């Protein structure tokens, strides 16, 4: 199933996440720092949702209080709640 998420407080504009059962199959992040967002996306592909949340949640970007990885964790939490 494919989910779309609009991140808040970061440079990226949209996150598209494909989930199969409890596994992240593909992540596409529009905007943000391409090297970082592509790297994070590839690292969590194939990972269980809860493991990705555990690793990404709470990572800050400078003084923003959030980051693209943190927003990705929030998107995954939202997906978990919607099941």
C-alpha cells in the first residue's frame, strides 16, 4: 500500500512510502538535501516499520527540533495508527 505524508518544519515537501505488511518497500522524499534523503530512504527499505521509527524518531536538524528522518518516523507512526 502507498502512503503520502506532508512533512512539517523541514525542507522536504512530500514523502511517499510503500508498505507491504509490516515492511517498508520504498521511500521517496521530494525536496530536502538529496544526498541525505536518498540515503535515509535506501537504508530503511526492507526494514520493519517499528525498527525504522525507533532509529529515526527524535533526530534534529540544527535548531529546527525536527528533521527529515524525524518527519519520516512521524509518517510511519501515522501509518501504524491508520491500520
